[in-house]
C-alpha cells in the first residue's frame, strides 16, 4: 500500500516537471493525479505529508490555468519526489 502511495507522489512530481519544462500534459492526467493526491491526503489530514499533498494539488491545478514560474514547479516536484521515493523504498 505504501509503495502505491509513493508511485502517486512520483506521478505528481513528473506532472510538475512536465509543466515546468512546458510540455503538453493530457487533461485526464491533470485531473486524475490531483484527485488521487486529494484522496491520499484525506487518509490523515493532520500529517505534514498530507498538507504537502494538498499544496501540490493546488500547484498542479493552478499550473493548468496560469503560468507558474518554473523554479516553483521544480521546487514542488523535488519535495513531492523525495517523499515519493522515500515511500517507495519504505
């Protein structure tokens, strides 16, 4: 179960990296991954990891509608990517 949650984090990191480099992201992926992150964050809302998931959802959804500076997207991808790798190897 923890490995699946780590894979969801890595998918979110890849979405943020794709948005940072200006790649075209399929709308279905831009909807599915944030929904998975919201569901994952609802497991335990008081955890700092869940708060990070909610912030990343806001960042991914905002990147659909507005142009966000790449350094913000890279930073978000790094945070969620490290959390995803840690969950994957836990």
